[in-house]
C-alpha cells in the first residue's frame, strides 16, 4: 500500500523557518518525481515545488523561490521542504504528492505572531 | 502561468443525476489535464489523468474528455459519496496550476 506521511508542520513566527518531511513507503521512491502542494484555508490548491527522481532538477513557484528548498533522500525514502523567511501567506496545509498520483494527508503550517 | 477556469462554481444535483463539469485553460495544455476530488478535511484524490484516463480504483461512472483548452469531467450517475469539490489541474507547463474548483452539492 502506498503511503506518504508528512510531518514537521506547526506554528511559527513570521520570518521563522520550518522543515517539512514526507516519509514514503509502498513504492520505489527513487522512480518518481515528487512534489509539494499547499492549500490555504478555503483557497485553491497551489503547486509549490517539484524534484526529479535523482534530485538533480528542482522547480519552485515564484511565491516561494529563494525562500524554500526541496530535497530528497532516496536511501531513506524521504522528501523534504526547507522553508525559510516564512510569511503569513505561507499559512496552509502542505501536501506531499508523488508523480504516481498519490497524496499524503497533509501537515498544517501556521505563520503568525 | 496557465490559468484554469472551471464552471459552474457550484452544481446542485440529486443522487442518480448526471454531472457535467467544465475546465478551460488560458492556452493549450495538450492532454496534460487531471481531475481531482476533494472532500472536507481530506487530501485531494486523483480521478482522471491525461484528460481521459481513470486512475487506479476510480469507478467507471467518472469519465474525462477534451484536449487543448477545453475539458470535461462527467459523472454519469451521482452516488452519495460523490458530493465534493472537483479541481482540474494542468501539468503541461511549470508552474503546474489548478482551477478554482466546482462544488457538487446535494439539491
């Protein structure tokens, strides 16, 4: 059974940092591009970032470019999102998504003083 | 950035009725269009990929069609569990983008 389990969300002050993790199981992690998608309360889904199978190619939405870094550890079957200089409009549920179409249940990030 | 628009915003139907949801792209996305279903408090679930292919485990009452800029998701006969929000999403160009969603609610 494919499982994607996010962790690392929480409450952080503006300007702070968080690192999200996504533990993958039930499939060959290194065979798939992986992605982060977020959804602010009551808003549409927004694609945040993606990373190639071997980690050498990454892409970011303009709204997070220069502040967020996506990475992966294929030996540990884990996807990461390092988020720096967090702002109020980064408040959202962050989902880990595989190219196979499976989604994690999400982790809530709240940026507030 | 490719902008996706969905219509209608809300569709009020009864169980057993046919639902037809539309998605229009601001430029061609070829057939790289997916449909997702989302229920409150849950992650989106992939229904259709590449415009017309059902994802694993998706019932045959869900079907997708279209190419280029105009796409349709059809639910042939609504079941109680189908009342949800439906999003289209393109992966032809980065950044991948979603539409604003169509809410299918019970009439």
